C-alpha cells in the first residue's frame, strides 16, 4: 500500500486516502467506492476536482489541489489493483 493511501502527506496536509476510502477501496457510506477503478478514470476524476470541473466534495477539492501527481498516480494504481 502506498504511503499516500496509508499515511497521507503531513507536509502538504493531505489526509490518507485509506481513511475515507478504506485500504480496500470500498469506502464508507459517504465516500466513493474506488476499488478496481481504471487508473485513467481515477486520474481524470482527480484532475477534474483540481481544476474545478467536478464539484460536490470540498474535502476532495482541497486534497486534489494539494496532492502531487505522483501521489495521485500511486493511489490510482493501488486502488486499480485491489
């Protein structure tokens, strides 16, 4: 499991993906199911949060603006594999 999923990034104040989406990617009732999503779809959704094309979650918008592209790809590849 990548560090961004397990621990987040304290320096950029990005919480761990696994806190809301769980390490299994199955999420809580209020968070998206991300297990098995195609990497390109995951990357596009995060880019849309970052550039304002996707609305609805202030938390995800804040995270998308702070997370690095490398961290996003790492999380995307991990969740695609579970």
